[in-house]
C-alpha cells in the first residue's frame, strides 16, 4: 500500500515537473519568438524611417535643383537675350557714329533695355528672397503674397493675422514662407477652389497657420500614398520644408465641407 502511494506521489511529482518544464519551455519559446518579432518590427520601422528620411533628402535636393534650374533658365532666357540685343545695338552704334539720329535712337533703345533688365533681375531676386519677407518679416511677407495672388485674379485669399510677437531664424522663416507658398500653389493647381482663408495664431511658443479652402481637399492617408508613389514629388518637397522648419503638417478634408491644412511651427 505504501509502495503504491509512494509510486503515485512519484508519478505526480514527475508529471508536475514535466508540466512545469513544459510550461517554462513554452514561456521561453514565447518570449524568444516575441523578442524576435519585436526586433524584426523595430528593424522594419528603422528601415522605413531610413527610407523616409532618404526620400525627404532626395526631395530637398530636388527642390533645390529645381529652384537653381528655374533661376538659370530665367537668366538665360531673359537676361541673356537682352544682353545680346545690347551687344548688337552697341556694334551698330560703333559702325554708324556719323549718323547722329540713329545713334541717339539706339542709345534710347538701350536705356529702355537696361531698365527692363533691371526689372527682370529684380523679379529673379524676389524669387530668391522676397523683399517684403526680408525687410518686414513673415507676417507682412504673407500679406504681400496674398495680395499679389488675389490681384492676379487666380484666386481670392483672405488672411487673418493679428499682431503676433515671435522670433524666427531667417532661414527658418524663409522655408516656412516657401512651405505656405507651395501649399497655396497646390490648392490653386489641384483643388479647383475659388476662396482660401488663412489664419495665423500663436499658442505659447507654437505658431499655428490654418489654411482653409472651398475646393477639393486631401487627407493625411492620401498624402502618404502620393508621397510613396511617383506622383508625389511636390508633396515630398513640402515634407522636406516641414522637416527643415521642425513643423507638424496635417491635412483634413470632409466632403462637401471646407478642406483644412494646419501647420504648427515652434517659435521663440
């Protein structure tokens, strides 16, 4: 009887030990697999982040290259042509020094050409650094931008910007200005809107720029899809400016309601 009880106890101990061993083994396997999965997920996130940063860097380089190309084209097409005309006129003056009337006519013509060249160079320099921005700051620069776009007849822009007091680094200020300008250009080109409302407010050390319009909007999910496709070059350049200004950008759109774009930028 005692032998039977001893055998039963031994069997229970063996079974219990086996069960505990099985449970411990299961827990170890689960932990190992979970850690492996987490490491794999972390690696994937890092890979995606690296790829995303690469896309932003590529977009930044592409934006800079496009801007340089645009300036080079303007100089070549406008200034280059004008300088050639001036050269031809001076050559003609040199050949006809005895013809006073012709010389005076060519000189008057050259004066007009120089004035046009000055205007052209001024326009190119405005593309590099809008004078209203460099002299008056971001708020006045945006007011001037909205005034220019509205007066062009492309679209009507209402800007509501109270007297806000903040400080922005000049480079950051320029990038934020260009970011807002690109967003407005996208609305004009793609949204089929007739009215844009823009508001600047300050919450603590965060400048909040709200852009609303009555056209076709877009949301964050659609933006992400376009950025990952070959069609989102413009959006990638916008994202690169968002990164340069350390801003947060949010797209929100509900059909049959106003589309919204919100920019949150840290300021001093």
